[in-house]
């Protein structure tokens, strides 16, 4: 597209000497070129905003509108604040292109029209005829979530191998202790030692057995294995957990509310794992409440591809710096906590190909969203040519 002002001035001066058909062809080509460029910009995955040197909008492509929730087509000549109200986004844009001395590359979280993590590149331009800035937006929410899930999965796998090695090393001396206690027991029976020795031996053997069971359960909880999946209804699982934990809620005077979607479909899952997952989170919710008006709610909803389980409490909440560590092994905010409950929960959700989200702020309660994919039997592959 022609941008040379000398050419345009000369063109206007000689307009009466130019054939009318040539003028029409020129403007038709200009229109087509502009439309072609706009089509290209509207088809790419990045949002593109062009601002003038005064900060008004010159161009806005479809992806930028989608990211920022802009539905109006009348944006040209307006300021960004007139077409979007997201304060985080507006605060990240320089007020004046003259204050922009280089390319800006940053990540921000926007809340409108939905909470998203956005990468922003701001590029100044000045081609003598006009000045301004180009803003390139990319929604990286899904990418970051995938990176976090991959990191968490690797962390759980590494920790599981470490735990297996430690458990093995602890198991060997426990077996040795058990054997020596059996030998002591035999010698004690042959001698005339008192019953007190027998009681001590019995207590030691009982405690060794208990430690062995703890180690086995610990390994069972952390090991990733292909556990059998069956078609189950999550509402029935939640109802059984409510009956199990209701006495605990009553004893601590916690108000517990349940809201279940009656039309929830059955889905393939491991019932024991899902029970462990929900119970772990509910117990965390109970422990987070340190006041007399405790409230916990659990609800189930159906989404297009997932069953959503919401567990909400009005406990102490979670600060932003703790949110980053909450799924790490052995990290716990409780003095006596082992720091494994949410790690195991994360592993269970991951094995079901679901997601686990945590929302809330310090002193404002916590909401945990569990999404389990809606899966029936494996899809039947159609023979070639069958429609």
C-alpha cells in the first residue's frame, strides 16, 4: 500500500489527467490489499493492537478482541480505556509512546472476560509519517498449566522413586528386628523370665508390624500404577463419603452442605482412588477451620467434557506464596502435617487425566475444583469405509 506523501500529492494534482478506469483500478487494488492484510491479521493466534502516538486505537484484530472481551466494532479513534475495563491490562500499557524506549516483554494476569495469563509484547514504531506502538498479545494460560502439570508429574515420579528406596532401606532393619525378637521370645520361653518380658516383646512386634503396614500403605499411595477403572457415579461416591464424615463435622460443629447434579453421567474411574482424593481434601478443609462458624460445602456439576467437584471452606485460606509450594512433597502448613495429602491428591487426579485447581486468599477460605473427564467405554473403531 502506498505511503509516500509526495506520490499521493502528485497523484491528486494530476487526477484530472489520469484515466477514470485507472483511478478505479488503483483504489480497488488499495481496498483489496487492505482487506487481504486484515484477513491475515485476523487469522493468526496472537492478538494485535495498533495505537497511534496519541494512544488511540488504529487497528484491532479478532484474537485481541477475544482475549480482551471486546465485542464492539467501533473501536477506531477510541482510547483503550473506552473499549476494555481490565485494570491489569490498562496498567501495563505505557500512557505515551514517547516514554517507550524499547520493546517491552511481560506476563500479566487479566480478569476480564475471564481470568487468563497473557504475554504482552509492546513495540514502538516511527516511520517518519506516523508514530505509535504495536501491542502483541498471546494467551499462555493453557501453556503454563501444561508446564505446571508436567513439572508436578515429574516431581511426583521422582519423589515416588525416592520414597520407594527409603521404604526399602527401612524395611530391611525392621525385618531384622522382627527376627531377633522371635529369637528372644524363644529363649525367653525356655527360661523362667517373668511375663513382663513377654509383654514387652509382644508390644515391640506389634509396633514393628504397624510400621511395616504404614510403609506399605505409603508406597501404595504414591506409586503410579494402572488401577482398574469402572463406570461409576460420582454422586454415589460423594454421598458415601458424606455419611462417613458427617459425625466428624458434627463433633466440630461445622455446617456441611451438599449439592449434587442429579443428571450426572457415570464415568470410568477408580472408586477407591477418588474416595481417597475427596476425603484428603475434606480433611484439609476441616483442619483449616479455626473458628466457631465453620462451613464446608461440596457440589457436583457437569461440564461439556468433565465432571466438576467443588469443595469450598471458610477456613484460614492460602496465601499466594504458599500456593506455589502446596503440592510439593513434605510441605505442610500444619506442625504435625506430613505434607503428602495434596501430593497424593494431585497424583490421583493426574492418573485420571483430570485437573486440580486451587482458589482463595489468606483469611478468605479455599475453593478446590476437581475435574474428572467424562469417559465411557473405549471408542469402537469403525471398519474402513463405514460411515
